[in-house]
């Protein structure tokens, strides 16, 4: 019994089969360079947490608060801060005396000490005021990092943070020509911080 020869396979079908075989072989080829690369670790965001700013009272400052605020505003300006309002308790005129006031500094409330001394020639009150705590000035923090030999420190654009224990501020700078990230963690209400390396951050954004 004779068998009939199989019909020839069309050329288009042969070409499709050959392309499928080559595709399979190419997918099995071991090429280390073709491995997918792990995504780069993103650079951390500079600065601290976003906080709702404190709004000062609506009442106008009184005759004592206004001159004290002018003096204090000049002092905190050297730290890159702006005093928006000073709120002091009622004063009965007794001197010498120290008042503890609230200073609204760039949306952060800090403790302000006001030392009142005897009147000058009986016509004016002599005083001195200073920001005693409760505020972390970003510029002061950058100055601290600069003294620790971190070049061109940058702690973000927010000028001030509350000195809340545990609050963290991320900063970036240069050391040995390479970008480095550090974390400043607030340790007390006076504004003391602990500075440590940022975990796992490398490269520059």
C-alpha cells in the first residue's frame, strides 16, 4: 500500500515557526546586563513634618508688649526668624520683675523671658527680652552642622519648628565632596538636638 506524500508546508507558516523558535532561544540567553535593575533609593525630603502654624491673638499689643517686641524682633532676626506677636501677662507695675511671655515666631510659639528693671530717671522702664525656648531655628541648626564640618548644610525652607521632644528634621550637606544626609532629633524644650546619620539614604535628588 502506497502512502501519499504530505502536502508541503506553506512558506508563511515556516517563517512564523522559525520566528517563534528564535524568540524562545533569545529569551533563554543568559545576559547579566539584561537583568532589571533595582530602583534607586529616593532621597529623603528635607526639613521636618508639616505643622499647622499658630495664629497670634487678634488683640493689639499693649504699651509694654510693643517696645519689648521691637527689641526681641531685632535679636531673633539674626537667627533667620521673624517675631509676629508678643503676648505677655498683665503687669502690675512692680519692679524688678521677670515676665514669662509667649512669642509667635514664624507660626511657632516660643517662651520669651522679659526682665523689667527700675525706671530710668523715673520716666521709662528698662527691660531686656530673649527667646528662652520652644523654638528650633532652621538657620541655627544649619550653623551647628557647619561647625561639625558638614559643607553647605540645607535643612529645608521652613524657618522654624517647635522644640517638641522627638521631632525630627532632615538636613543635607557635603562631606568629602559627596552628599550626606543627617537627622536632627529634638531632645528638650530648650532646643537641644541630637544629630545622627540618615539611615539608608545616598545620592542626591
